C-alpha cells in the first residue's frame, strides 16, 4: 500500500504501528461511526497490495478472528471484526498503543527490567487462558507481547494458533499452508517437537515462553546462530546456557523454572501454564517480602 494513502473505506489511517512482509498495522478511526465512537481509535491490520489477493492470507485473517472471538482475557488483544474494504482484507482490533517487548528490549532495556516480574506473570496468565480455551498459540516470542510502561501486557498474533492437540500446518478451517510436518513458527523460540513437525500440545508454548523469558532476562535468546538450519539444530540438541550466566540478579527459582521450561523433552517441562503462573506468583511474593 502506498505510504500516501490516508483511508481504507471509512477507516481513516492515523499512525503506522508496525510493518511485516505481508501486512501493516496502523491506528485508525472509523468515519462511519457516530458521535464519540467516530473519534475512537482502533488498530487496523491489513494486507499490503501485493498480498491483498492471496486467499491463504485472507483465510489466516479469518482464522485469527475466530480464535479471538473464543477468548476473553484482559491480557489478549481483542479483534472486533474482519472486513474487505477497497479490495483490502483487514482486521479491526482493540488498540493497545505500546511497543512490543522485542522493541523495548532493544531500545529501553533498563526500565523494562523493573517491570519484568509483572510482565512475565501477566503474559503467563494470558497464555494459560488461551490453553484453557483449547488453543495453542505456537508463536510465543517477545515480538508478540505488547507491554505498557506500567507492565500491563497484551498477547497478539493468533494466526498460527491450533486447537489442542494440534498438528503443524493444520489450522481450523484449513487456513494454514498445507502439509503435515510443515515447520511454522519463529526458529529462536520453537520447541523441538514443533521443529520436527510432531503433534504439539500446550508444552510447546511453554518452551517458547521459556525462550522468551530467557531473552527478556538475559538480553538475548538462549540459542543464536548465523543460519536458520543450525539454529533449529541447536533447539533440537544443544543444552541452553543458564540465564544466570548473563544476569546474576535473576532469582535461583526463576533460573530453575526457565531451565525446566527449556527441557528438550515435553514431559520434563511444567505440565501446564497454570503451574508456571503459580511459580511466578510465588517468586513475586518472595521478592516483595524481601523488599519490605
């Protein structure tokens, strides 16, 4: 879409929030609404011109809406509707105008550190809700977690979500690229079973959450490589370093929890995100008690 475009149908674009290979996200107000509602700002995610006619991408948008409509949690961005306006498929979403954690880690790491206990707990609660509603996210990473200056969190991007137990490449309604065993996700955060194209359950998200927590505390993901193939192999076979070797202020209990979440075997990880939430809450209680 040209940068000079100001509207899509009745949606008046205001500010670009993000851009990907196939989509952009802007703030916008709906000029077809009445009164104060016309001034309300939304986040609008739309396909760029070259992808606007891609049926698979449109199905992914429709799938993302279906997932969102089945969820109801303050830590998950709500999608209001899917529309095609001026030939452009788009999602109209709740606006939470704060940068993702990947951006914050790169730009303002010191203020972020102070908010991490709340951020990790809120992110874990959002993911636990998603699992309780029967969904596996499959792309948990700092890029998909927005956070306010106070530490409020919103989980975004449900395009790869599957019903549990799920098989890679199979989204509800056939929206995913076809093929059992197709590797989907982000290599720096993918569980071994996800990489192998095996049936995945909530423990795949727990592994990704462990990678995310590691990066937020250490300033880098647990595994890094020049090539994607080598990175995926490291996820499969290499033992992660201790987060404590990069950040000595991480509580011992959190170090152990992250190590457990990063177990190569799903059976060795926490059994559920509810278990992760309880451990994070207990660490926060101990932290507050030590500061009193």
